[in-house]
């Protein structure tokens, strides 16, 4: 009889641990509030800033200015938050510097064909 009661008590303890609400210290806290809202605001700021820089670079294709420096800079800004921009920046980099030969798995540094070590 006591064995049965002990099993019920252990089961109740396990259920309490599962249902236990998170303590305030366990929740990721930021002084700006909810982190999902902060991420959305950050993505919006990066999108507006990076998009503006890319559009400025496109305008510099017909206007006098360093368009071939400004467009990759805008893509680099966008690549901090968006995977599609990271892929596009990688393609631009491969066109300019050549294909990536190998990439170190830990550091992420890559060596390009045609560049000196």
C-alpha cells in the first residue's frame, strides 16, 4: 500500500515540475521588453537601412560614385539579419574574388581561387 502511494507522490512531483511556470530569472529579460518585439524592430531597421544603401548604390550606377562598393555594403548590412541577402552577397563575392576553394569549419575563414595566402 505504501509503495502505491509513493508512486503516486513521485508522479505528482514530476507533473508539478512539468507544469511549473517559469521563474522570472529563467525568462530571457531585456530592458526593452519582449525579445520577439525587439527582434522585429531590429529586422525592420536593418531592412530599411540596408535597402536604402542598396538603392543608393543602384542609383550610383548611373550617377558618379562608387556603386560597386556601396551595393555590397548594403548587402552586407542586410546579410546581418536575412539569409537571402547572405546568399546573394556570397554569390557576388564569388563573382568578384572567384569560387571558394575550402572553408575552415571552426573559423569560417575561406580561401579563394586566385588570391594569395
